């Protein structure tokens, strides 16, 4: 190790940084370098290879520092290059004009060669001239996009941030997509560069390609015409449409409006030809959509196709209506007939009325005449001395149907009037006086003399 009592070749104690910058409006700017050498050496400055001395723009100061025995240092020379900003044009720096390489170098001495140190001087400025490795990325849905690198010109160097809306996607100059993307990932991604003097940003667009998806609706246009509208969503947004009706392709020039990229309109005709099954298909560069269907039906004929024509449709509707009416009438007639039969069953008496021919309510018997005082007035005798036996008779009112049968009475009025059916409203004739009540004990036959009634019978 050398001692301060010996000699030392030129050696930097403090050299220049590789890059140095200053703000445009910085009031004081200076550079400094220090060289140890024994015997002493001289320090010089250059700017872009040209020597810099004391002038209106620069001030050069040199200082000799004695040896430092404690730190084992020889004598050294410190040189300072200062900008005279008061004499600088506009008293401020210009980025292009004042960008330069400055060098501090020493002369050799008797024990060694000289040394030098260079530095790039830059005027500090905020981020600008930003660029991206990919400004627009197009990728099919389900694929992984490439990485995107962001750069900016600035001093001091910028820090970077990737944003999508308010969401931070990366805190680096590179945006990396590690997974496959869907259509929800498409949109703008912003690269933001920032340093102490400001910030700047640049946009990257991610476009996710996918085939269209469509829907068909029926509505009316401004002219009041019925239309079918086929709307589609897909990327690329340039979409073509095809229409078909009942499996037959419709002419593109027939009542078609395809001036728009995301929807197509088909104007329905005002005739029966409008009815049927319509299918719309949307197509872009990626592929075609699934068929979108819409059935246009006539009033009350949902699901029927109109190839029958307007007149035939009306005829068919009339036939169906007539059949329905006849069916209802048949049901009504059946109900009336059943109720009429039921009324006859309820209204027909079980025995013939009194005083009429046929089976009598009274049993014909032979015997002596009955005492008129006990049995009331006597009935006229007939041939063979026929007598009526006293029979109990229970008075019975006329048949009264339920309230639900009132309509049947109204319908059978003509039959009652014609005598075909007994009038249920009429009371049956009363039996002879004295027969209506049953005696507590049966009356005894009157006593007769010998040779009387029984003798005449041969008993």
C-alpha cells in the first residue's frame, strides 16, 4: 500500500454518473469530479468533445485537497463545472439543444496515465412519445392473447400501470394475458406512464371475435306496416342476414331492409301470404348464428299456415262454427227429451180416476143393500144387484214437481192443453161422501129376517 510520502498515479475518488438530468427551469446546475494524484495533475472538461473553459455560459473551478493520512489518501484535485443560468437563453434549458455528453479527464503524471469519466446530460421532462408493441389485438373467443409492452420517453424514467376502467390489471410496463378470453374481456386497456414531472397514457384495444347471436320480433314501422326485425350481436359487427319462409329462401330485394349492420327488417305483405314460419340467420366473418324463428299466424288460427287462402280460411271457420252450433243444439234437445220422460213418469197416476171405466178403485161384491144412514146416499143399482164395498180413501194433492222442473212444465204446456198428458195442477175427483174417513170399527151388516137376503142367495 502506498503511503502519503510516496507518489500516486491519477485515480478517481469521485467520477461522473452515467446519466444526469435537470429540470427545464432549474436555477442551479453543476457537475463535479475528484482525482487523486501525486505529483498533482490537471483536470479538464469537454462538451461533446469540445473543451469547456470559463465563459459566459460555464464556470470552471478547481480545488486542491491536501493528503489525508488518516484515510491514507494523497493529495487530490476537485473540479466543478457550473452552468451560468442567468446567461442561458431564456434562462431555461431546452431538451434537444442542451442534451450533451460531458467528460472530466485528468492529465498524466510521472507515475501514471491520466483518467477520464463521461456523462450524458439530459433535460428532465414528463412521459411522452408513448408506444405499444400491439395497439389492437384481435383474438377469437376462447384463445389467449399475446403480451403487450408499453414504453414512454421521459426523464427520470417512468413507472407504468395498466388499467381497465378503474381496475388495475398490471403494475408493470407489460400486460400479460395468462388465460383465455371471452367477449366480456373485450374493450379498452390503458397504459399509464408517470414520473416526477407528469404522466401520460396510451390505449390498447382488445377485440374478441365471435359469431352472431340473433333474435326475431314482430312490430310495426313508422309507416304502420307490420315488420319482422332480426337483431344480431357479434364481432366483427359487419353482419349479413338471410331470410327464409317455410323453408324457402326469400329474395334479398323483396321487401328487405338490410342497410344496418346489426339488424335486418322484413316487411310483411298485406295478404294471406304473410302467414307462415320465418327464419333469420346472421352471418359475420367468424361464422353464422343459430336459426332464429318466428311464426306469423292469422287471427284465431295460431299455428295454421295461410296457403289455404283468405276465402278458404273463412269457409273452414264457418264450417267449424256450424258444427259447434249443431253440437250444442243436439245436447239441448237430448236434455229436453230426458226431462220430458221424467215428467211423464212423475205425473202418470198409478190407478184410474174415480168414475171412469177400467179397473175400479172399488171391489164389486154381491149382498144386501147397505143402510143409507150409515154409508151415505145409495148408489144406483145395476144388473145383478152390484154393490160397492166401502173402501178407505186417502186424499192426495196434485203432484208438485221440484223447482228445477218448472222449465219442463213450460215446455209441456201444449201437451197438457191437447189432453195428451194429465194436467198435474188439477185435483183428482173426491170419492162419495162418507168414504173418505176410515171408521174406527168396521160397520156391521144390518140384521135381516129369515127368508130375506141370504135366503135369496140360497144360503
